[in-house]
C-alpha cells in the first residue's frame, strides 16, 4: 500500500478521485457531511419517478477515456440534450431551439416577419475578433444584438442576478454560439447520455481500499490536523472555508420540485424562460430525459435564488481563486479540489478527467517539490 489519502467530500469529484487513487494502491478515507455520497449529482424519486433535485444533469464528453470510466460503474440511456427557449418577440411567443439555430431564426421570422434578415445582417457584420471586455460585449460580438437580447441577456441577468456587463467573458465562447445549420444539440460532444447516477455512486466507491465515513462534516482545523500528522488531505468543500476571504461570490437557483398527476407536463425535456414575465428561468421534466414510463410526471422549476451552487466568474473572483489555490499548493498541506475547492464550474466529464489525472499522483503528494505541486494545481485549474 503506497499512502493513506483523506478526501473531504464524496461528491463526483471526491468519489472519482477516491476510485482512481484506490486502484493506484492508495488507502482512501472519504468523509461526507451528508448521509449519502453523490453531492449535487445525486438523484431522488417521487412516487417512483426519478429526478435531479438540484437541477438537470446530462453526461457529455468528447473523450472516450472519461466516458469509459463513467460507464464502468452504471447503466446509461441514450439521451441528447435539446433545449427550447420560450421567446417573446413584441408580445408574440414561441418555443424555439436553444442555442439559436437556423430553425430558431426561421421560427422567429414567423413571429416577426423580417427579423430573419436583421439577424443575418448582424451575423454577417460580426467583427473578426470577439470583444472580450465582459460577458455582454463578448456575446454581442458572437451572436449579434437581436439574438443576444431575445435569448441571452435577460436569462443571464435573471440567473446571475448581476448585470451581464460585470460577468467575465472567459467561458462565453465555449457555451454561446449561433449555429449556421439545424444542429439543435445543446452540447456538441459526440458522446452524450443519461446515466443512473445513484448506481454510479454506489459502485464507484465499492472498492476494498475505500472507506466512507458518512455524516462526518470536516472542519478546517481537523483537515489541517490530519495534514500535520503526515496524511495526504484533499478538500472538495468550499475554498473560502479553507482560506479567509470575502472575495469569492456565488449564486444559484431556488429549485421547486413538483409532482403532477398527469402523464406529460410540457412538450420538451428542458425549457428556458428568459422573459421577465416568468419568475422562473427553467423548467425540466425528467421522464423525458431518463426515458422512464409512468402515468404521472415530476418537474423542477428553477427560480433566481441565493444558493451557493455556482461560482460567479468575474475577473476579480478568478484572480482570487488562482491566488488561493496556488497558495495552498505552495503550502503543501491541504489540497483544494472539485468544483467547490477550486471554485470552478466543472462539467462532469472534466471532473472525471481530473480524477484520472490526479488519482495517479495524489498518493505521491508529500514527495512532490513545491514547483511540482504548483504545476499540478495549475493543471487542475486549467484541465478541460
Ligand atoms: C445546477 C447544476 C447543473 C449541472 N448540470 C450539469 C450537466 O448537465 N452536465 C455536466 O456535465 N455537469 C453539470 N453540472 C456540474 C456537476 O454538478 C459537477 O461537475 C459536480 O457536481 C462536481 O462534483 P463535486 O464533487 O466537485 O461537488 P459536489 O457535488 O458539490 O460535492 C461536494 C460534496 O462534498 C461534501 N462536503 C463539502 N464540504 C464538506 C466538509 N467540510 N466535510 C464533509 N463533506 C463535505 C458535500 O456534502 C458534497 O457531497 C451541473 C452543476 C450544477 C450546479
């Protein structure tokens, strides 16, 4: 046995890291504050209908290695995410594909004849380079003013509860585009599916080198004590619980779960509501994602809220995140990890990729030089 690794938090990040480290001959102890593993990817059931209590999760990836790892532990059903947006053009509404495709533009033209040409002219006039000053400037130069106003501006400001001009442009080019064709998949990744998440978590931690301690909320002082005793300690809880700072900001929806005693609630799995006439910004109907059959249905409605689910990505928060993570790497005691520890929105396949990378070196953490630790943490901040 190489080393003992103590991982705080048994969400997707903690569990994947635990499994890879265990398969690399480490003894792993996972501490989880809740009664179960899985963090925010965990599923629940209402009247036997599966749903995602903290918002819809679709697995997608362009990398077979990550997908193969995930599929080793669970069953999946074929599912490709296709979302509609309820647009409102001068009082006329319609469901159109998101991100905007040629079909979206044609449907908008049915609502407001002439708008298609306006949109196409704006697209043709886009500058060669994106204006990366902030989220809004970037997306306006990416999709043009009309599509930005109809689909993105209100949704973004409803969701983040800050002006779009204060948000960083960093992730906009990865998530926002206007399709020059009829491809209405939300994610362009070749591989997309809907897994049974609870089965994944049950199986991924089922290894003789992994021990899980449930209902064990670890305090910073205890994490440091373990590190002082010479153990390797990984922290997937909030970065600002590990380091004093008031510069990291979060937002996240308030989610209402509803059981409806009818077979279908809406025509599509996911509908976005960018308009100010709706208090919520998204409705998800889970049977349409999991393929489950049932005479009733469960939906979630997401309202702008105050939960700490998403890090708010501005230039200031990004700089503070990097400063804190690299400071911890230099210190060499507790390792920040996962979406909360690294203060990073992480798609699930990236979390799997991190586990496949870091799980092979975490057992040697105490043997790494300061420069090697900094390089490793920098990679965790950048891995895509
Ligand atoms: C609303 C939403 C929708 C998403 N949809 C998608 C999607 O469709 N596709 C996709 O690829 N990704 C999606 N993601 C991203 C995905 O949820 C993350 O990749 C994943 O949750 C990261 O797992 P994690 O372990 O880092 O964090 P979490 O899931 O938050 O797990 C952290 C765990 O640590 C525990 N913990 C924290 N502090 C302590 C402590 N001090 N002591 C003990 N335990 C502790 C918590 O209880 C929790 O179980 C979505 C994210 C959100 C917020």
